[in-house]
């Protein structure tokens, strides 16, 4: 299965960002249960490929329930180091049996004045 492409809302360098809420549905419009899975939303720098932001169930910055996943707000201190550009991200879910990348796309960041 290839991930769906979804570009995240634009962020502003040095500002808080989020929270982000995602709902998962299959092709038959039935909810995909994500409660209890491990989830990782990784954002990489477009210039060097280094990890710039990370949300995960392991560090409690992602919560899941039913078919809903919420990535908590990122504080301004964590976006100050981001430079203007289109950062790449993906969202992986791991049930223990399999890891599936459900979403990928860009997180646009605008520079502050």
C-alpha cells in the first residue's frame, strides 16, 4: 500500500504549531482502528535530510483512540530552529505485526520577520 499524499498546514518559524488531528477510513468508508498502535510522525529537513520534528506515541506527543490520531501542539521553542522551506514528513503506524506508512507530504514553514 502506498501512502496517501496530504500536505500539512503551513507553520510559522518560532510559533507554536498544531495540534493535528487525523481520522482513518478504509476504501469502504469503514473506520480503521488505530487505538493502541505505535505511531510516528517524522519531519525531515529538505536540505540535509535530518530529523527536524518528531511526534510519537512513545514520547506521548501522539494519542490514538478509535480511528482518531492526535499529534499534540509543538511549542514555539521547537520551531525556532526551522528555516523557511518545505519539510518532508511521513506518518507511520506500527501494530506490532506490521508497519504501514499511511500519509506523506510536506510541512511548509514560513520564516518570521
